[in-house]
């Protein structure tokens, strides 16, 4: 197995990489890796880098989404309460402040800047608790909310950072995992084509079924040109992922992301 040090993001010479983060729901590592439910996901893991000791930080969904994008859970541990916005620095506003393009692509959201708790029809629901950009007051309360847009498939031109949230059916929250596997099979190849030679796709889960690491042991997969076919056994978590993104885009690491080993996104 590779170590994180062997492919640290800090060694990259890419100054304007493009990254797509796809966030899925509520499955432990053991329920995905090696499971016949998900042949395409396992093929991605086999041909990319699989992080084998990656954990979510808590339960339920919302605090993990906040941890992934701001380095803190902001008092939301144990709750998906979205009635109060979060007034905190976050990855989305960080990128905007540096002129780095981003979009939050939300499947089943009615349109940009939508502020409702849910949209769509069950089980194909958009849920605010799975849309961290709109939980931050400096995004939802400003013109930055125009960058939170419906997912209708890969756009012709991708921004430098894309946060992709399938709806509650295709993210494994409310429907069979095979549907998510098919959804990824439909879209990942086209995303890779449009990302180009410096592109990366990260796929992870918000939480698992156990309390390992605080929120369960979850699969995390990195794919893209030049990504080694490897399994990385270094302990990592959602704060590590945030730290890796912040290092890559050369913005300050927030909250707990400052004190963890960042997840590597590029190889030397």
C-alpha cells in the first residue's frame, strides 16, 4: 500500500486543477468495497486510488457536510437541523475570494439560490441538509448562491471545483445502491473527458453505519489521469479531504483541517 507522503498534493505543479467531489450517503466501507451491489464503483476503486482507512467524523449527514467544507461541525452533531444558517468561513467563499471558479451541482433542486428544505418528489428529493453551500450565510445570503445550480448532467465546461450531490435516491440515501452504481456509470466517464488531463474525481460517503472515527468507516476513491492504481492505508477523514482541497487551491486550511494530514489529490 502507498503512504500519503508518497503522493502529497504539495508536490504538484498544477496551479489551476479541476476537481469534482461526488458525495454519497450512509454506507459503510464493507457495504461497498467488494460488494456485488456496486460493480462500477469497485471497478473505479480497482483502477484508481482507494483510501482504505478513511472515516466520517460524526452522525448524521449535516455535520459531516459542514466538516467537509468548513472544518467544523458547528454544533450540529446528532442533528440534521437546517433552520439556522452557519456564519463561518467555508471552502466555497474561500474559492470565490481567490477568483477560483466553483459550482455546487444539486440534483432535483428547482433552480439556483433555492432556499427550501426539500424539493422534488420522494424518493428523488433534493435536501438542504445535503447542500452545504446553501447552509452558509455568506453564500445563501449573497450573489454567490447563483453558483448553487441544478445537476442535469456534466456541463460542457466544468469549473475548477464541482461539489456534486445526487438526489436522495441516486446518492444511496433512499434507494438501492445499484441505482447509484448505474448513475455513476452514466456520468463519470463524461466527467473525466471534460475535466481533461489535470482533472480529478473524488467519490466518498458522508457517513457509515458504525461510529469508527466518529461517523463510520467509509470508502473514498480518487480517479483521474495519472492517479495510481493503489490502496492508501494512512488514516484520513473528512477534515483531511478538506485540507487536501485547500492545499490544492492554495487557500488557508480551516478548522480541524489545519491539524490533520491532508488527503493527496495529485502525484509527483
